[in-house]
C-alpha cells in the first residue's frame, strides 16, 4: 500500500472503533454504574454448568468469550478513558482466561467421551500471545508445547475408523501468522515439529524475513521488519463477507492490538535483545500499541477470576485428570 492508502485505512478503522465504543456502552462496555449486558450471558451459562444442564467442557467457551471481552474492554479503557491502570487490569484478566481456554481444549482431548471440537490455529495463537505479552513465559512455553504435540500426533484414525486428532490437529495452511508464531517459538527455544504432518503455507511473506532475522541486533532492521508486518496486518483487517473469505485480524479486537508483532518484540525482550524506542509505521504509534509496548511485565496473575475455580472443579468431575493452575485459587476466584 502507498503511505496515503495506509493512512486512509488506518483512519477509517480508528474512526469505526471509536464509534463502536460510543454506541455499545451498557452492552459490550460497562456504563457509569458498571452494568454490562454481555456478562449476563456468561452468568447464565456458568450456572447451567453448575446445575448439570450444560457439559462442563462448555467452560472453554465461557473462558474464551471472557478473554475477548476483557481484551475489548482493555482497548476501550485506553481509547475512551485513557485509564491505563484499568486497561492493565482488564488485560491481566484477558490473558488468564485465554490460558484457561486453551487448557480446557487440551483437557477435552484427553478426556473420554468429551467430544472433538478442535480449536482453530489462529484462535489458538491469539490466545497464546497474551501469555507472552503478559510476560508469563511458563504458560507461553507450555501452550506451544501443546501445539507441537498436536502437530506431531497428526491426523489418525481409531479402531472404529473415526478421525482421531489432538486439539489443534495439524494446523491450517491459511494461518500464516500463526505458523510464524510457532516457528518463532521453535527458533527461540530450539524446538521443532513434524513438518510432514503440518499443513504448512506455501508462502510466508512477510514473516519469512522476520524468522530469518528474529534475533538481529540491528535496531533499524527491527523497525523495517515491523513496518512490513504492520502493512500486512492492515491487509488482514477486512471483515469477511462470504464463507470463503478469511482475514486473520478481521475482528476489531485485533485491528490495533497487533499481537503477532507485539509477541515477537516481547520475545526479543525476554531473550535480552533490544528493540527500537520508536517505530516508523503508524500502527505501532497508536495509544493501544504504545500501551502494550510500555507494559511492565511480568504481570501479576489476577487475584479474582470469576467462574474459573468453580467451573474447573466441575470439569474435574467429568475429566479427573484436570489440573487446575495454582493461581486460579488466589483469593476469591
């Protein structure tokens, strides 16, 4: 895109998000009294699980929706109120729910008669990145190892001829940003996966260049690579209009929260590499991008995580091998 095209698209997206924020107060965003209609649906679903009207595996949907809700409201607090403390609190919750979402999907595939609702690779890596950006390296590494296990397992058939897969299966060849994030993990931690099983993309532009120089010490090169990734990110913010359409960042939650770029920069930071203090692409100069670039990590695990403890304990009744993370029991979770 030309600079003018980039600026026009960027301005249109920002205007649309701000309009959405204004119109959805009381629905997706809390009003002055703190009321938000969206959370009522999760209250109802959680109660149905506790009343044995819904399978406890549905907790994965509650956690996923909660994670997206708090990510959405994190950005709302940044743009609408400039309340960075509250934004950080919301992102903390979003990251915790994101991890628990993946955990439930992993449990599902080790639990007899639990179903086989696999998690789309792009969704999975959007969830992984929040742990990395929050500085939760252990959770980040654990989730990537689950991804490798899923790919290495492949697509097998059981004795009755039914397809037997792990929770993410072997990925999808259109999820190039997610393959980049897995490859990035493998380079940083000297890991690998079975490429024969992987539904790997034929083209990895612009991420192939980033992978070649992910640990460069040339700050100017980092900015150039971020610029190329930012340009690609904007091409993927379009909303799907028909079933065959697929855009990696079509949800407004991911227009300005460029998780794949932020994840790379955070991983460089964890590995002791320096990043630029300023970036030349406008995507990395929004209040949202600046919030995440300046986030002091690791974030403390949330001390109050609604639904988490009771739903995971309920899940243990169906899947006894469920391992509830210790931090879920913090305070009044």
